[in-house]
């Protein structure tokens, strides 16, 4: 697979995971390209394409969400350049309970993309 196709596939996975998290009640906080924050106002007004593009400007990025019902912070930590299966490199959350639920949701979203187990 060419680097260009792999990168497009990685961005597609990130987009699909983010869209599912938003549908499941998470709200978007902020986006980092690994060096700079997009900014809360810009993030609020951005399309999903712009959010994913910003998160992929450098080799790593982070997308902050707020959990439904609790409002606690949780993040996708992204590493671009390996494979679509590895683009969501890690997760973080404000506390262990939030991390447990967020991990389940992200795993479900990844499963729905068809990327897990491939």
C-alpha cells in the first residue's frame, strides 16, 4: 500500500471513530496537531474534515472529547504513518472510570469501521 493511500485510510478511520463518538453523545473539545491547538472557537466551527486534517498535520495528534452525562475529558491520541489499524495509538481520560467506558466506545467504533481484526 502506498504511503498516500495508507494516510488517507488512517484519516478515514479517525473520521469514522470521531463521528461515531459524537453520535453516541460525546462532545468535541479541542484538537491538537501534536504541536499546536486548533483553538476552541475554531474547533467548534470546524467540519469533521477540518478536524481530521488538523489532527494529521504532523506525525501525531490528539482529539479531546467530553464524555456524555459526566462532561469528563477523554482523548484519542493519534500516530499517523504506521497503519490504519494503529492510527488510534492510545487513549486518555480524566479518571479510570471514564477511561474504561471511553475505551469500550472507541473499540466499538473501530470495530464498526471494519479495521479491528484486519
